[in-house]
C-alpha cells in the first residue's frame, strides 16, 4: 500500500509541474486562439537558461527560476511583437493558419539550433539539494518534488488572482472572450496578445527551472513535455488556468500510479486513452465550459 501511496503523492507533485507547463499554452490559446507548437522548445530553452545560471553563476536552481522566467518573458514578447503580429496583420481570419505553420517551423528550428549550438549531450544541475530527501514514515520525497508542487501551486493561484482582480488581467479575459467587443471598449488587442504570449512563456520559464533538477536537459527534451502539455490543456479545458493545473495532476498521477500496475510503456498509453475519451465525450475538457 505504501508503494501506491508513494506513487500517488509523487505523481501529484510531478503533475503540478506538468500543469504549470501547460498553463502558459492554455493562456495563449484562450486569448489568442492559436496553438503554439513551439511550446516544448521554449521549455527546453528555459531549462538551458536555468542550467547555465546554475553552472556558470553558481546559483541555486530555485534562485535561477526568476532569471529563466524573465528571459522567457522577453523572448515571448519579442516573438509575438516581431514575428507573430506580422502574420496577424496579413491574415484576416480569426484563427490564422499561418501562425500554426510558423510555430511548427519555429519548433523545428529551435530544436536543431540548440543541437548545433550546444550539442546532443544531456546535462543536469550538480546540486546536493537536488538529491536531498524528506522521509515521512515509509514515504520519501525529494526536495525538487516538494518545491515543484508548492511553487507550481503558488504560481497558478497568483495567475488566477492576476486574471480576476487586475485591470490587465480583466483586459486579457475580455480580449479572449470577444476581441472585437474589447477593441470597441478601448482595449488594444495587439498589446494584450503580446502580454499574454509573454506571460505564458514567463510561466514556462519557472516550470523549466523546477523541472531541471528532476530531468536532464537536451535539445529535444521539450518535445515530450510539449506533447503532454497539449494533452493536459485538452483534459483541463482549453483556456482554463485552473483546469490546466488539475489536468497536469491527473496526467502525473496516471503516469506514476499506472507504472506501478503495468509496464511503463503501457502506462504512458493510459494518458492518451483518457485524452481520446475526453475528446469524444466532453470536448470542452473536464473543467471546461461547453460553448453554446
């Protein structure tokens, strides 16, 4: 029984970080109505920023999180401002297909640029903290697991509060609900899109810093986590911040507990079985709202 409880609690802690990875993607889709296929590659970038901040500057992995968040925030703002905005101006469609094609190309470019620049070797932080554990009876938790859950939960709560109770957050929600009506009210949708994309990647920067002590980074590490993020966004409900968090926990628990019952390769398939089931029976997601 303790084995399954260990797997359950471990899955919850890991799933919270998964939810944080998906949160930025959910925010971008909820506001801009686009799917950022380069999301996993930006996560890879965040992990490399964290790695070099720790290796070259001697920072603690958690102290490197604000640096990764800032770098990814600026990268997101620049990407939206100088690249994606141009596609929006050239296409009149509400959901321009050109953005999907562009982010697909950006995904491939970033992965192989990192491969050419940094090499194929996997790297991880050399920090005693990453291996320290807390023992509670028969249960053992690593510090990165505990920190990952706590910080992911706090960031999610903070973003929910920001979206509900600040003028910028309300403007983002209004633009996501109806861009044309928001423009009539004086909201600059172009600036809101830039802010939304930047915030989504800033949150991803924190997730990358939390993930690095648990997973080594290499140029293609973002691909598997990017795929999980898409699954989590659908499970939680597209555009739902809280839904992304809970969807991440569901995926983390399925992955962890499932691997105790069946081989790991088959446990992975449970995630996609649930994904297909939700798509078929409740396309709006487990925590989403049906569109009328």
